[in-house]
């Protein structure tokens, strides 16, 4: 009689993830950082910090958008149960438990977990930090445009149009009348006049596909050698690139300084893995170009590679410092090295957006409030950084990619085997035909010689 339930070997990808986390003592680190948010003997049993952060890692690796989807996926998968170390006789965390734990742990602790992942990358030589590329993308917020209200009086959009129609002389406006009044308005929606009551941090903005939504702006600072995301910020979507790059570069400098201090304390005599000339080159697209941005990068003793948009002749009166910074940036961009950096920038930064938000499941967020979205985003992009390690070890950064890779290996092996069998069968058939043809030619020649010889004997020649 069996006294224990049989256990499966587990998913090979998640086994490697757990091996890495155990080797680097992630659970001890998470419990030490989150100890202040837990109380002894009060309330119901809470979710351990290591399990909570693993749940958010699953969101990236499985491409799940919401916490409710993560909870459902964990309850349905034996492999994920083993990854979270939850027994078959134990209940998996509910989505309310995940959201409660997220609200409990502050943003700074999530940022420390992100820095822990950067340290793991630095130990493996996957983060240099000398050349940094910056770019931004929009994340659709969990709020609808039809729910926006006026900032001054709290009126909805329909109520606002009804008031305009009555001011124009229409006492009982219909839907067609409201549509006509709306078409005549020049500036229909402005973030200075309208706000979402469900998510005040979301901003009205135009997405890349041309539609207008409430959204957040995610900005990445990426290492141009390995593709690792050094810093990630979440900012209002109505702010321009020249305004948001300052916060992103400041956080990048802080993260790199933290990694350099950690290396100096951990191994003072070893060769540093993070570049001593950290953040010495900044690469961005032309949306980030401005006099203040280029001058600020130069004053930080860094070189900028930012393409300049087409502009009319500039008036540099009283702006000698800005002129020198802009002209030096222009010369660098037009050089061969600058062109290679700009080409690489589009490849590496867009890859982090595609993996983190498109296939990673965060292009539309299901949380409200900047802090809540930033907490999920920090661990989500941290999982993307971890995937760089597994691309070196396994050749795949996600479980699905590993499965597809194994299927490709099996497919190529089968094709090679079939080709060998077909070639051997073909060679055997060709060899058989050749031998039969040779024997036929030999028989035909022998027959001809016999007839000639026998004929000769008959005529006494």
C-alpha cells in the first residue's frame, strides 16, 4: 500500500529557475527585505515573499496579463505547483491573496528585487553599463475613455456635451445633436480638463496604432552589449521624451553605482565586471533630441548619440554651450560608430518591449494606480533579465520557447533520419538497376559472340 503520492519530475525550465534562485539564496534575501511587512501570530497565514515574487515571475514566463489569470494557471498546473513548492494537498494562492500581498509590500522592496536580478546578471558578465540605450512605449491602462469626467465639476462627457448643446439653444438634445456639437469642438479631450475617476494616474494619449486610450508610459534603459534592462520607469503618458529621460537616466546611474559598490565590497581584488566608465554613452531616437537633453548628457561627462530631427536654421545667440553640445552630437551620429549604435538600439530596446509587454502579457495592464503597475512592471522586467541567463544555458528564455526548441530538434532529427533512409534506399535501388543493366549488356554481348562464332563454324570460314 502506497503511503505517499507520486510526484512528477517537474518542468525542466522551472527546475532550472528554482536551481538558480536557490543557488543565489533568493528566498533568504526576499524574507529579509519583506520582514517589516509581516507580523507574527496575527491574522491568517500569509503568502511567503519568495512564493509571491515567483508568482509574478510566472506572469512573464507564461505571458499572463492579470493576477487572476496567474492564480488560475497555478491551480491548473502541477509543474507550477512544484515550482512554487506547493503540495498536492495544499491550496494554491487565490488572486485576492496575491493582490493583498502586492499592496502590502512597497515599491522600494520591489525595486530591491529588481536590483538583485541585476546583480545576478553582473556576476555572470551580462551587464556592463558603459553604453545605454533609452526608449519608451505606452501601456494601455485599466480604464475606459467613456468613464472620464471633468476635473473642475466632475461632469461626465455626455453631461458636458448636453450642457454645450443647451447653451447653443437646443433644449432637449438628441444623440445626433450631441454628436454634431462634439464634431464642432476643436479640442475635444485634454489631460488638463479630463481625468479618469477609476485611475487618476492614467493619461489620455494616442497609441502607436492611432487609437486614443488612457495609458501609462514605460521607459527602459538598456545595456547595449547584452540587452539587459538596467532601469525601468513608469511615467505619465502625456509627458514628452525630453522630460522623462532625466528620471530614467538618474535611476540608471543609481543602479549602476549600487552594482559597482556591491562588486567593490564582494570582491575588491577581482577585475570589475561592471564597466568603470558606466553610463559614458547614451543612445536614443530623435524624439529625445533637445538642447537641454544633449547639454545635460555632456555635462554628465557622457557622449550622446541622438539623431537630430529636421529643423530650420537655428539661432544660437547666447547659447554657445548648447551649440557646442548639439554640433558634437551631430558629428557623432553621422559617424560609422554612431550609425552602428543606432541600429543596435532599435534591435535591443524593441526586443525588451516585445518580450516584456507583447508576448509577456503587459501591453494592457489590469492594475490601477501608478504604484501598483510599477510593482508588477519591476518584477516583470526582472524576469525578462533572468531570461537572458537561461538563453545562455538552455538556448531559450521562456518555457514555451524551450518547448518549441525541443520540437525543432526532434523535427530536424526526424528529417535527417528520413533523408538518410531515403538516400540509402535510393542508392540501393540505383545500384541494383546499375548491376542489372551491366548484366544485361554482358549477356547480350555473349549472345552476339556465340552467334558469330557458331555461324562461322557453319560456313567453314
